[in-house]
């Protein structure tokens, strides 16, 4: 579902944008103020954000900063007046995806949103991959995880055995179980999954 949050105190503009986006197959959630947007914000319902810079109460920049402070990385498209290039650039320094100068036409809006949705979908896929990798790593026993950390450090089984005070045969057994639980067939695949999950390498004795 392609969801767009329209945050603007101009009711006529909100309605015009909503009609344009609905015709393009988007789901639109309109908010008359920054406060209303932040109050209704649901991290489980990601979407692109069209954010006006000048509204009663919180400004667009303040909304953008509060939004980012919640750890959300949805594409924010800032709506500015034609003479506000400096302000628009400032919002991009704070993480805005793009800015549109009013008045803008439907074609320009849909083009920018098309790029924004590509970014959002890529981020969603990456998040799903990380969640899956974390789940697989969580299934490992403490020893199996240590063996994985050894592989991530680039250590052969002999050195992993030395670091963990185990026999090479025992390390090989743990390695086999670890590979099975991770659902991988090669060391390179195990390493890629470990990196995705944020696993840290095993520290060698005496290192540092």
C-alpha cells in the first residue's frame, strides 16, 4: 500500500492533493497541523510525508525534527514557497528527501513521490532482511554464536578452538549446528547474515 501523509493547514490544498493522489492509487492521510500528524503517527503504518513549512503551532522544520527524533526514516517531501530556497536546503540538511515549491503541478508531485516510494520500499525490504537475520541469530546457542563471531573475525576453526578453549572437533560440531540453524550452506552466506544482524567479530586473545 502506497500511503502518503499530507501535513498542511491549507484545507483546499489538502483536498486537491488528496484527489490527485487517490486517482493515482495512493492512500492519503490528511493532517491539518504538525501536532495532529505527530499525535496520530503510527510507526507500523509507514508512508511518504508531504510537509508544509508554514503552519500554526509547530513549523514544518520542527515537525521534521520531532519526526526524526522518533527514529523514523520515511521520505519527507517539504512544501515551500518559491522564495524559500534557503529554507528548503536547510530541511534537506535535516534529512528531507526533496522539496517542492508552491504552486506545483500533479505531474511534478507524482514524479517526486515515485522516487520517494522507491526509497521507502528499499528501506522496508532492508528492515525485513535485518529482522529475519536477527531472528535466525537469536536461535543460536551461546557457543554457536561464538563460532559465528569467530568466522566473522576471519578465523579458521583451529584458531576459533584456541580462542574458545575447545577442541577443533567440537568447534566443527558447533559450526555445523550453527550453519543449519541459520539456514545457510556456505561460510560467506553465514558472514553476510551475521553482518546484516549486526553481530560483532570474536576478539582474539591479546588483541588491542
